[in-house]
C-alpha cells in the first residue's frame, strides 16, 4: 500500500518510515487483545443478542447512515410487526415504510421489502449462507453481505464500514481515502489472518466498536484504546490526519410549507420531490433548490386550490449535505376544494394530474399537475400511520402541537 506524501506541513511522525508499517499485517495478539476489550466494554445492543439472520440483517440496514440511539427506538417495534422474511414479504410496503419513519433513507425500507420477497421466492425464507448468493440478492451490497456473512454464518469476511475503515487505516497508517477499492483490498488483506483466527462476527463487531467509541473521527481517544502500541498512526503521531478529510460544503436551503386543515383533516402530499423523500408523505412544500417563485405560484402550478396565510412557525432540519430552514404557513382555501379522503396513485389518473378519491368513492378533481404526486386529506391519527417525512413530523409538533413520532 503506497501512502500519499503530499501532506504539506508534516508532523513529527512523518519523518519516520510509515510506509513499511502500512504494508505490515496486524500483530498476532491484536485480535486477542481487541476481543478481550470488546467483551469487557462492548455495548449491550439487541442485535448483538440474537443469532437470527433476519433480525441481524434488519439491524444492519437500519444502522447504515443512522445513529444507534435512533435505531434502538425503532428496531424492536419493526421486528414485532415484521418478525421474519415471510411476514415482511407478504406485508404492505407502505406499512413497512411507516415503521421505518424517523430512520431516514427510506429507499432501504423499500429495498428490504424487495429483498424479503426474493429471499422467500428464491431461498424458502432463509438467507443463503455464502457470500456470492448474499450479494446476488437485491439491496445487498459488499458491506451488508460481509456483515451478514460474518455475523450470522461466521465467514471470515471483513465488513468495512466507516468505523472499521478508519480504525484499520490508523492502525496501519494508511493515509489514502478508505473508499478507494485499492485501500479496501489492503484492509481485507491486513485483517485476513485475524479474521481466520477468531470468531469473524465478534472480530468485526469489536473493530466497529473501537471505531465508534474510541477511534473517533476527529479526536481519537488513544488513551482509552486497547491497542495503542500496535497502532502505526499513533506511533507516528499522524492519527488525526487519517483518514484525509474532504469537506463537503453545506448547502443552506429555504423551504416554505403549508398546513391546510379542514374539519380536523390535513392536506398531505407524496411524491412532490425526488430522491430520499419520494416515498414519504409531506406538507405541500416549496423547495428553493427545485422550484422558483413564491409558494402561491408553486401551489398554483400544482393546481392545489390554496394560498399562503400567516406564518405559524419555522423548523430546522437537515438531509445529508443540506441545512434546511422551513417556514410553515397556514393554508387558506381559494375555493371549495374537493374532498380527498383516499389517496390514489396518479398512475390511474390522467397524465399530468393527481387525483384523490371523494368520500363516495368517485374520483376527485385533479389535485395537481405533477405526475406521480399523490394527495389527500387525513386525520392526525391517519397521518401518524403514514410513511412520514421527518420535516412533517417536526412541523406538526411545532405548529399543531402533535407528536407523530410515537404511534
Ligand atoms: S491508538 Fe488511537 S488512533 Fe490508534 S487505533 Fe487506538 S484510538 Fe485509533
């Protein structure tokens, strides 16, 4: 493994020959020491108490890009509702999305549903126990396949997430981007002997724990580390510059959302924005990245018969590289609007329009021109059961005083 030498001002450690350390394998007693520390200090998390491959897979998918505390809040309830692949495969994808609300990255919920169907149809409801078959399943990438293979079936696969990559890169003083395939290959070689010599699932969990709680991104807590004398970066004094940082500019985004209430029902829409919010129900929202003009112009373009009333409040939220300020206005009806009570996909509606369904089951008037947008009137209880964007949860809490995060 070559290291980049273009670091500008170099720390005292760079004067040493870190390149020779970077190519070395981990010391023979590394795994014993790491695992002893893990058994003593590892967190007692519900997915570490089970051997059920389905439950472990669910936890792995939930934990991607999501904090452990947030997952703890949802994991048990999701498993209660969907205890196995068969139940999930037979379930309604919207219900699965609703149970996923609050975890973000809802495409994972959709892909878990597709995965459950594939496991039932192709493997009789049981995950296959080899890495190639795992990787052939929809929604399973290299990390998830390695995690499931090692945690569930004891296969010697290194599950390289951000925590493991950072810890191993520091242990071996690898100063390159851990996302590069050449670096990942090197990390696998580095860990291969240790993985073969120890329970692979425990080894991965212990390395993840080290990265998550001790070998922290900005300020590694080396004094609490079980293996500081085995860490090349620590010995060279270069641990804080590994991995190299690529600062993503944070984008400030302004949104304006409308709360329209009539007879105890609120007007909600789905599909007005692409990407992570595509499948989630939201308030009608003008997103400054996607739409120009005023909120009233946006509502008019969508053919939603409302206009902006007084400002009710504002909320802050974030999605990946965006910091969003959303101003919430009361919506006033322009005219008697149709009585949307049942949502209906616009696939059945005329091209370029969105329809709800009237109380008597007849199609409502078009609710907007955006193909793929659904719209409807819902009570608070019905909204709580929808796959709901986090911004809508915050808006209801802030403006209506209703907590929709607990159902
Ligand atoms: S010594 Fe410090 S940098 Fe090295 S693995 Fe331990 S916590 Fe990370």
